[in-house]
C-alpha cells in the first residue's frame, strides 16, 4: 500500500512539473511570436515540446 502511494505522489509531482514546463513553453512561444511576427517560431516551439515529451517519457 505504501509503495502505491509513493508511486502516485511521484506521478503527481511529475505531472505538475510537466504542466508548468508546457505553460512556460506556451508563454515563451507567445512572446517570441509577438516579437518575431512570423510563424517560423511555431516550429521551434513544436520541436521543444516534442523534446520535452521524449525526456518526460524516458523519466517515467
């Protein structure tokens, strides 16, 4: 029973970190788009999000 609660706590902390990273990425995307004025930054942010997903899946 204790291992289950440890596991769920770990998952909760991890999901909070992931959500905060996605929020930061979205905010930075909006800032870059506002400064840039072009859509090229969208591809950069997509690459960053894909990288975050790969890193996060390897951590679990």
